[in-house]
C-alpha cells in the first residue's frame, strides 16, 4: 500500500476543505496521486449532492460586494440547510470568495461556470456538498451598475443590499451606505411608484375600497379616498419615498438632496434569507 504522509493529507485538506480522514482515504484510494484524490472527493460530493437534491436550503450567508471603483456591485447568497453551517467561518469565507468572482459576471450562468481554483463554481459547490454533508447552492445573484454603488450587510449575513446613486459626489459613500441600510431594514417593494406593478396597485386599491365600505363610506367617495390611501402605500413601500430611518422628518429622497441637490437613487437590490 502506498504510504501517505501527513503533509500530503494536509495539502489535500487545504485545497479541498475536506476532513483529514476523508483526505487520507482519498489519497490511499488514489495511490498517492493528488489530482486523482481531488477527483475522488469531487465524486463523493456529486453522490451526496444527488442524495440531498430535494432538501430545503433556506439558511446560508448573503454577501454584498462592490468593485474598487464603486461603480458595480453584486449580492450573492450561498445557501445551505442549517444555521450551524451558515455561521461557520469557513462557509462565510467561501461565500465571500464567491461574491468576489460574481462581481465580474453579468448573470448566474456565466458565474456558475467561472473558475474557482481550478474548477468551476458549480463544481466547487458540489465538492463542498460532499465535504460539509449539506446541500449547497446559489440562492440569489443580483448585480447592478451606477455612477456610485454602495453596499450593506446586516449582522449575521442574513440580509444584504446594494444601492446605485446618480453621481459620485462628496458624501456619496456614506449616503449610499445609509440608503443600503434603509433598504435592508425597510424592505421596499420598488424604487419609486413607477416601479410598482399594475397588479399590486390594483390589489391595494381594492383592499382600500373594501376597508372603506366596511367603515360605511359612500360608494361615490371610494375612488378618491382609495387614491389617497394608495399614496400612503407608495410612501411606506417605495425606497425614495419612505421616511429616512435616521431622521423620520425627511424622506430618503430629501435626505439625498441634503447631501447633494442633484443626488438620487437610480437602482437597488436586496436579498434576504428565509
């Protein structure tokens, strides 16, 4: 039998993240061939992944990342089955590494095919499924570009947001972070009223009318009163119209104008687990 040294086992462990015993067994089976051992561990991951394909992966880590020029940002969630795994430092480190790769891709398909230390991102997820013993998958991939992009990751990596501002002006970094924090906390459904789909608007109008009928309001008055309630809905649920969480006396839009009279939000993306 080929003698396997501790150094060889440790090298394989550092490369794959697999446990010491799994690495030793793979090297023994591969008769000391390092690349073959990696392939053995990868096939083990494929088998585990197949067995856990129907499992729910609602836990994980959500990471937001912005490029050095602050003109492009991405939010990626690496999902797993349990909170225990999600809180593991190595798991969060992998999610962060994946977000760095994702920053250079425009869609999920090309990201999953991208190189991750000699294998594709998709293959890495399969390999780590075998290592960790839980289903791993990319739960979300959202990217945006703007004159200035900022980000925010909520404590525990359960929520992350990116926000695009209209200009890179003095104070843009702090403003973008504030608005990204706003989006994380208040979960707006759209940037402004123009981004709310017609079905949602129609539903809110009908809800308002039903409430007004129950209050005994005359049918002839319902349309006008419902429109007023719809304006309140837009204020509560669209990012630029919401009360600013750090100063409820002004809206998010008004806050940005206090930083720079021409500054606005042009886009945002929010990802939350669960």
